[in-house]
């Protein structure tokens, strides 16, 4: 699908909001969604993205229903919700309808505004148990799982899926119809098959096909790296919202810039001070919310992403492996800030 660089002021392709679950459901304003990403979209990063503005819904990293129902410490930690991040969806993965239903109830009790069903994760550790993208090969099982969760909770239930298991097994239209019949209130389509993982280009023609056939809101996902692309894809596919994942790791302001572009026809890049302050804020959130060792691990991961492409960032990232404490990392970052000349 070609990119069209022409953007109107007050772009009509970009609505103010959309509703999941009908008139009494959850209003997503603006129609931009932070994608679930394993090991990344924890409560601290979701709050950072919220503070950057422009995002209508944030989604947690994948929560295993087995872990949730067995009170696994990691699962319980990943169910944390901050007051400032609503509306927020907690994403569940599993293949057992009863465990998924119980997990959904627990998530709602903790404050989840929506429950998202993962039917697209391509990781073998997920699919070998019949969960994630493996459910694309089991449409009846996917429908039964969705029906159990819908009956278990009063909040809207959504689902994220892929085109199918492989290029020869693209059944997203069939699966989506079964899910909607089971009560799913919105669908997110990542425009790749499980076999392709994250390689190649996402198929946005498929998003347009799903939007044409579905009776519920459709969220498009895949390969959105710049604000122009979001509006181009939204206009061409007719989807109700855009979901962005990897691009937000490097640029958490991408959502606010999309809103700015849609409203004015142009957007500004974050300033030097904005970048520095954001990194400091995220580092402090991690230090406040995690023990030193996991905080250091997350700090290293995000610092590398936030500074990618900036002046002197390569030398900073080379130092990360040698840093053993959060205090050492903070000191190295401040030294880099003092020495760097990035705009």
C-alpha cells in the first residue's frame, strides 16, 4: 500500500475517538494504541508513554493465564496498573478457557478496563502449548476461549490476531467472524503470519479486508515508524485505530506527533531537553518500582533504545555491559548528557 505524504489540516481520516463495546463501552481517545510487547510494556513504560501524550489505550505485555491462576510472582508483577494509565488493557495468553476466564476476572478486579486475548504471539514457548498464534490453527478453540472470557467479565474483550499460521493458511477472516460471534468487541490485526514472525512487510491490504468484513472496530498493526505512515495506513485501510509497538520504544512521542500531524498538517521532533527529561523520568520510575537488579536490566534495555541514532550514543551503549548498579548507569548517562552534542 503506497504512502501518500499529503496530509490535510484536520485530517478526516483520523477520528477523535472510537468506542469498544458499543455506546456503554470504553472510549479510546485518540484512536492510537500502544502495542503489547514482551518484557517491555510494563507499568513504567506505559506511564512514560502516557506522559508523552497522544495515546488512547495502552496494553500490557503478555500475561500467561497459567501464571496468573497459579499466582506466579512474575505474572502478578506484570498485572500492576497505575492510576494514570487508564484506559488500560491487560493481555492474556492461554489455551484453557476456564483458566483464561479466571485470569480475566482477576485482571478486572485489579482495574483492567479491557481484556485483550493474545492470538498472535509467534514465540515457540507460547505456541507449543496451543496459545498465541497457534489458536489461528484452532478456530473452534479460539472461539470457545473468547466466549468463556466474555461471559466471565463485564468489561469489553478484544483479541489480537495474525493473518494465519503460514502463507498458505491465512484464515483471519474466518477466525475473526467466530470471535465476534463469541462476543469479542474489537479486533487487532498484525499483518503477518506466524511463520513470518516480524520479517518482511506487514500486509495492510488485509487490514482493509478485515475492516470491510467485521462488524466491530478494527485496529491495524505493523510497520508504523513515522507519523505520516499512521495516517496513510488509516486512510487507505479504513481501520478505526492504529497500534504501534517497536517505533514507540525509540520514540514514545510518536503518538502525540501523529495527533499533531492530523490536526495541523505538520509535527515537531522532541527537543534535547524533552529527550533528557524523559530518560531521567523513566530511570527514576524503574528505580522506584523495581529491586536494583531488574531495574538495572530494564534501564539498560530502554537507554539503548531511547538514544539510538543520537550523537555519542554508540559509546554510551558500549559501556552498558560494564555497569553493575543502577547508580553507575545513572552516572554514565549524566556524563554522556554533559559530553553529547545531539540536537
